[in-house]
């Protein structure tokens, strides 16, 4: 394949633009906090197949939330201000991708972080 | 699925693309709604030909009443396209776009959002809502520069960037080429839409170009893009030159009769 020539002007502006200041955005802050918690976040990200309609930031929030407690879909929905259904979709997806585990207490299903 | 149409620069064709891509997706059978997320300068309704609505996006977002949902501000265009318009009034200048996200979670539709340009608060709020985004640009240095900024910020926020939509392409030597843009931005150029007067005429007629001139190159471009992003096959109409000639003659005789 022929190598594409990029004009000098474009390369110069690209260099000037640089990258957004990291750790100013919530997603990165979350990642760092999770790393502090000892999570291998890159490995977790790799586990998430076919992200589709699932938001990575939301997934990280869930990991954070469930790292030290067990919650059901209702509670998760309330805390993250999303509907119970949407919370459920995330929890099921993350369970399927083997990030979370769950157990039943009565009829309610409680989720928690899987520590291997 | 929430998709956003973003851009660095203004006037590059976001609203045009939102409307026409929306219609193309609708025609492919996708359950799609287009939403005017350019809250400071909402233009979607201008492209669709009706300017005033009883209830708009801002009414829903501002009132923040629990039983009121965006579906209350949903209208259907004569093409069948479902859309959620925003009010033109300056009274709504302060509507907080960051509230949008909560209204969109759980949407039964695939939503296509027309964003404001640049990296202001409103655009970032729209970005936060999206599962995937498209960044529109014209093939010139300032446009691509601003486009790169938007791309970087989107990627930084874990939003899936589906590609760049190159618009108003005239195929001139003073334009930056598709391959060069792709190589420099490390981003796929997912569509290459020509500059066409039909688009400008369609705006005057308040009839989206895909409806007004369905066989034009730009309209076929919208159909192709819609097929690509919804994993459907694009079937290019057969005997295109013949069909174009025929519709040209038909229009001629129509306008002769009208005179
Ligand atoms: N492919 C095209 N060919 C010719 N004119 C176009 C094309 N796309 C958009 N335009 C025109 O460019 C102007 C700005 O388009 P618009 O969609 O309002 O941009 P934005 O929403 O990004 O500000 C409009 O007059 C529109 O008709
Ligand atoms: Mg616009």
C-alpha cells in the first residue's frame, strides 16, 4: 500500500493541539481511583465484550459502587439516578462478562465485585 | 443507541446530516428519533419546515416534572421521521443541556442528536449522552483542526467515535484529501458527501434533500451511510443516469405546467 503523505500544516496543528488534560475528566478520575483500590482496570476493560449501548464510565461507576458492598438493581438505579431496568441491564451484562457475581437474598438478586 | 452528530466548526452540515441521515435510517426500518441538541441555536425545525411547536425539548427538560418525558415533545414529519424539536426563543437560552442525559437513558428509540459545534458546555453535555458519535467537517485546514480537537475530547471521554463525515466536498485540489485526513486523525472517514446546490435548494423548499432529490449523489451518500452504520446492505439504484434524466424531464414538464 502507498503511504499517505500528510501535509506539514496538518502535522503542525496536530502537534499544537496535543491531548486533552488528563485526569480532569470523571472517567479518568474513576480509573485512577479504581487502580488505587487495586483493580486491574485494563484487564476488566478487556473483559467487556461488545460494549454497544453500555457506557464505559457507567461501568466504572458500578465497579466503584460494588467494590465494597452488595446492591440490587433497584438500589443501584437509585444511587446512579438511572431506571431500575437500565441498572439491571448493566448488572446482567457485567455479570455475563464475569466482572460481577451475584447471589439471591429472598427474591432479590444482589450483585458484588468478583475478586479473583 | 444514542448517536451524536458533532463538529468542531459551525455551518459544516450537522443539521443537514442529522435530518437526512435520520430519514435514511427511518426508511431502512430503524426505530429512530432525531433530536435538536443545539440548544443555543436550534435549527432542526427550520430544516423540517415547521417552526413552532406546542411543546419542545426545552419545555420538557426545564419543567423537570416526573411524568413528563421527551416523548411529549415528539413529532412526526411527513417523511415519517420522528423528531424532537427545540424552541427558537431567546427565553430558553439558559436551558441546561446536562439534564438531557437522564431523559435519554432507557429510550425506546435510537436517538440521533444534532449537537452544537465546538467544545462548549452544551456540546460536551451532548457528548456525555452518546454511545457513539460522528464528527462532521469540511475538507479544509481550520475545519480539520477543530475536528481533531473534538475527536480527541470524544475519545478521551470513552465515547465510541464511529468516524468522520466529510461534507461539502467539491473534489478540488485545494481541499485536503480523504486519505490524508484519515491518516492524520487516525479516524475512519465514514462518508464523503459532495457539495450540492440541491441541498441549499431543499432548505429553501423546507424539504430535506433526500426527499426532494432522492437520486442525487448527496442523497445516495446519506443512504449509503445509513446502511453502513446500521449494518445493512446498501443497494444502489440501478439505471441511475436514466432515472436521473427521467426525473429531470418530469420536473421540467411539471414546472412548465405550473407556469
Ligand atoms: N453537502 C452540502 N452541499 C451544499 N450545501 C450544504 C451541504 N451540507 C450543508 N449545506 C448547507 O450548509 C449550510 C449549513 O448547514 P447546517 O446543516 O445548518 O450546518 P450546521 O448544523 O453544522 O451548522 C446550510 O445552508 C446547508 O444547506
Ligand atoms: Mg445546526
